[in-house]
């Protein structure tokens, strides 16, 4: 499919899914989307328009967890960033990994560091955090001030025993 | 019978220790899984407490080999965020530094690739020529690595006109040697037998798995940030994007070797056309907003995202190094390959080198044999030797050259 203006194409296709389109410059476009429509829009960009998925970015704002999906139209030199804001305290969004293979790791990373749940992720296991990192502590959130959960020697031994029993796969 | 070989967590080839679980049946690989972050440094989190000028030094330390790629990407992001247009001379200096770095990085990779397949002549040659570039860097910036040339809005140090002659002389010395080197390497039947058709990556897979840089270009995906999103002085000089087909290790080697020649071309033109003028454009304030900076590092596209809240420190910095995008391609490339080829396929995407390593062979859940880097290298070398025997009439041609 030959595309001339990806933003116009996107606007025509998803009139209801787009909240705001901000064409910052000829090479940078930020599109706010309805989080519920993320898989449809990503599928359209990646499969139909042939955009390359660069990476996703997550950051914590007052409105909630803001997830940006950066796509590149290399032949046009246009970078389209989809912005989906998911509300706290339980941020949750559909996973795009079943569509975009290259999104699997970054979604696991965001789940580890920001505690965003990606619904339908094919392999939702830890990616960055250590095996003995406690549940519910998300190091890249603003509330986290760099404290590693302190453990006594007995507690450490307990963790070691757990890891021993689990074994290496 | 299926056997799992964990490669890592202290890994022979990748800069950050990571664990590959390679499932093999006999000699052939049937599956691969990946686990990382044994050495996560939290640079993105640290960046949230540093000023924009300081972060340039911080991101320079993400990678020791491509130590100018991350600063360029970050500066691009800050300039995108503030709408700064950098002076012409700064653009040219950035291009010269980035291309010199590409030459030394590709030569470093080729030397290591030669080492992994047991071709130590290639290794020594490649690193010998790399010294030319490292010496140039020392003259220009005072450092062989981590040059600290960049700052948001321009460059920190000038390349003095008195240095032009030395740079041109080094390029003149390097070019014929590179031509000879490329000819010798691509002519060698044993190297061809070791690299050709190993770790194939189809164009569809390269696109589907979102690969970037030389990995994507070797599979026939025509992308290059320098051309698609021009930054520095790349839109003012003439050069070509190198692509190959097949996506095997040989295609990747060819892409990298030919890119060295393109880099030499770019550096010559930049020095010839180097305009006079100031080195930096002052950035007085950073308003709330966001910016994206991308840069073609030697290993592929390097991506930085910066969100500002109007204070002197950013709200969020996101860094995506090229290897992150290239690792998923292993899934396509490993299946069906030989264990002896693991080393060269892992090396082919040019991950950076890390300290120690160990490989344990596990059968039925218990460790029966521990391979270290030496053992794995010997397996790889044995295969080269066996090939050499089979091709004895042509073997050793490289040594005679």
C-alpha cells in the first residue's frame, strides 16, 4: 500500500479512536489515541501501512501512565508517536506483542519498571527485575526513591532456598 | 534428545551479561530464549536527576564502543524539544566524529569476528588499521574513546584546521588498505564457507522483528537514519546506503565493510566543505515539551526520547540502543544452525564485548560439563580447520597475501 500522508490516512480510518493529532514538525507527529483502540490502530500502522515499530516509552504523569508507541515511516521520514494514557492506580492496556514481534521485550520491561499490565501478552514474565525482587515495587515510578528492599540474613536464606527449589529452567 | 545450553549470564559477546537458553538436538539448534538485565544501571532513572548538559556525559557512558552515538541522539532529542538549529560547523564536526567512530567500530567487530572463527590474521589486521582511527581521535579530542565532543546545541570542541591534513592523510592511508582487506576477506574460501548461509534472516523476518541498522540492511531492508531523518551534515554530502540480500553473517560483514568505505567518503567531503563559524548555539531555556532524537549508530538506529517539565532536569529520558531491536531477530536466525556457529551468529549483530563468560551443558537437569569461552572458541576454530582441510588447495591464501 502506497502511503502519502500517514496521519490523514489514520484520521480517515479511525475518526473515533483518535483524541488529538499534533503535527509538531514535518518529521514528528504525536497522536493521542483511545487506549481501548490501541491494538486496532497499531495493527493498521504496522501491517497495512508498513510502519516500523521503534520502541514504546512509558512515563508517569498526573493523568496516569502515559505510553507512547513510536513508529517510523522510513521512506517518508515521518515519526508517528501514538500516545495512550491509562489511568492509575491499576494501569492496564491491551498488548500489541501478538501483532508486533519487536514489542514483546519492551512491554515486559514496562510491566517490570512501571507496573503496567499488558493484557494478552504472549509471555508476561519478568524481563529486567531480579527473581527475588518483591512484587508491587516498581523502580521507575516517581514514588520509588531508590531504596532496595532490605532483608535480614534469614530472609535472604529463605529467598536462596526458593530459588534453589525452583531451579534453573 | 533435546539439550538446553545456557549461554551466559556472563556472556562471551554481549556487553551486558545476559542469558541465552539455546535448545539443541544433536548438533542443531531448535529453539532459543533470552533473559537479560544482570547489569541494569538505571541510566534512565539517573538521568531524571541530572541537568541536560550532564546527561550528555552520562549517555556517553552507555556504550564504550559507540560512545558518540548516544550523545548525538540525546542532543538531537534536546534540539528537537527546544527547536534549536545548530551551527553549520557543528553539524560537520558531528558527522566527522560519528563516521570515524563507525570505521573503528566496524573494524573492531570484524577483528572479533575473525577471532571467533579462528582467523587470527583477520583479527590482527583489522585491529591494526583501527589504531589509525583511534590515534586520530586522540589528536582531535584527547581521548581514544569517550570523546566528549558533543553538547546540546553544538559541539564542545573544535576540529582545528591544522588537523585537517592529518585526517585526510589517515583516510588516504586507510582507503587502499580497506580495499585490499575487503578483497582478501571476501575472496577467502574458508571465510566464505564459515559465513555464507549461516544465520539467515529473510527480508520479511527483518521487517516483522523490527530490526535496524546493518542487520536490517543485510537482509535487504533499505533503511538508514542518516538518509531518512537527516541530522548533522549527512544531507550535504553524497554517499550511498549499502544493502545486501540474504541476511546471513556474510551479508552483514559485507554491509559493514562497504560502509567503512562510505564513511571514508563522508569524512573527506566534510573536511573539504567544512564551513567557518561558531561551534554552539546557546540553549537558554528548556520549555515543557517532548523531543525525539534518532541517530544511526554503527550497530543501527539509536533512539532517545526526552520529556521536559520546564525545570533544569528532564522528567523522563528513554534510551533504546540498537541491539535491543536486533536481538529478537535471533529467533529467526538460530533455528537449524550448528552449535559451532552459535558464536559467530551471536557476534554477527555486533553486540559489544563483555568480560568473563561461562557456558554450562545441562543434561536432565544436572550440569555435566562446563564450557568456558575457550572451549566454545575451540569448537568454532575446529570447524574452520576442518573446512580448511577440505579446501587445502586454497587454504592459507590469506596468510600468503
